[in-house]
């Protein structure tokens, strides 16, 4: 983050109450800048049902903004979140797919609904994401990976629109997490030792299955061993399981692995053994590919299908301008329709974009 690039810009900081976005405010303050801060309020639909940490989040955000002499405004995106992100999630899981609400939250809420409400008044929107950007010789702005492979969040940003990327600023993206913690403790930030949130974006401690159960309920069906056709038990709903799942199955004689869903007949197929061949795929189709910076048809790439530090080398076979078949050099565990396949260059530096796995 170069002071010359931002000193005359109108900057909005999305301040969550966590340590990452708090260090973002510090990064500006040490340059003598005092950007406007915004806390996006979501919260559960029914406060009494779910434990929500939003009150503590707001207290933390307020303390940090006051410490650095910044204004803090609360922006209510409650309706937009439940109308857009929750609808996307439930439509996908009902169809037997594996959605990623955090990916769509960035596109629809942090860089979407917020921009409609207040962000349009600002040139740049800064967040605490572990990601970087760079502008190439032709003036194109690229989303680039963070030096912290475990915390890198480019996969969560791979569906934002090009205009959203142009406004995005990631002031801590060049740090690793431990460095951010050191800064927070050195500056005596109120949340320096606060644990990272592990739940769904904006929903705090809410369990993902509880979130789904709230909208879709339960729909019991048979669990069948793929190789033998033997019924080994009953599931409570296909939407509580993902392809490749190994934990939380609750059946004896394991380990069991989810390998297929028959949505029409409400059957969950599992395989018995350790990482059976049926749980792996090397080739799979991707549709609705979203290019972050510019449309292109790269062939030699790296990719990931979930939030892990590993990048897998692959060749892309383009069947249309926004559809391709991924030919991974290695077989990948747990490839599931509905997941986003996030594509990077060969050196996993530039994030090219992402598309939905169809199988």
C-alpha cells in the first residue's frame, strides 16, 4: 500500500471487530490517514434462537475506530444477506449441490449491498482479507495471492465483479497472520488476542447444519454402500452431507466416505474403506466461469476447490467462452457439484477467476 496511491482517495474501511480489519485501520493511521469505518450489521433472523457475537464485534470495532480517530457508521445489510446469500445457499443445497456462502457474501454484501448503501461515495473499499492486488503494464488490476498460504483468501474473493476489484484495497495482504498478531499486540489493540472466526461469514458461532436445518428442515432417506447396494442406515437430509465427507457420518464399521447423492430418490451413497478410488476425480467440467480481470482462455493453470493451502496443477480444455473441463494432473478428493473451482496462473500468483463445478 503506497501512500501516493491513496492519499487523495476517499477510503471506506469495513471494520468487523476482528484483529485483521483492526490492523487495517492501524496501517492507515501510521500513514497519517483516518478513513471512515463501517460495521456491516447482519445477525441471525431470530436472535433468541442462535448465539450471536455481533454485539461484541461492534464493541471491538467501536474501540478501534475511536483509538485511531476514525468515524464509525453501522450499515444494516440484514435483509440483503438473508434475501440474497441465504437464498443462494438454500437453492443450491436443496438441489444437492455444495455452495460456498462466504464466496457470495463478498460479492453480494461486502462489495455489493454495502456499495449500494454507502460504498458508492468512496473511491476505495478496504478490508482485512489476506490478498493482494497489482496493476500490470497494460493497466489491468489483478487479484494476487497472499504470502500466507494458510490464510490466503483469494478463493473467497474469486467471484467479485471487475468493478468491485477495481475498488478493493487489502492493506494487510502482504503480511502473514503471525505478523498481524504481533502488530495488534504491539499497538495494544483491544482484540489482539481474539480468536479468528470459524463460522459462516457474518453468522458468528452458528453451525452450518443448524443454518440449513432452519430453512430446509430434515428429509430422512437411505444411506447405501455403493459397492454392495446394502442399506447401512438413514440420513436426515442430503443437504447435511458433502461429497468426500469423512467425519460426522455416525455409522458403525467406518470409516465411511460420501461419494454420491441421488437427489431424485433421496439416497446418500457411501463407500467403505480408506480414501476409496470413487472419492477421487482428475477430470471435471466447470460452468459459468467468472473472469476477475479480463476474459481469457488459459490452458496451463493451478486451481483449488476448497479453502486449503494447496494448489493443484491442471490443464483447462475450453468448450465455450465460459465453460471448460479441468484436467488435473493429480486426482482430487471430494470434487462436488456446486463447489467453486478457483483458477490461478501456473505460479498461483494471479487469480484468474472461478466457475461452478457441474460433474
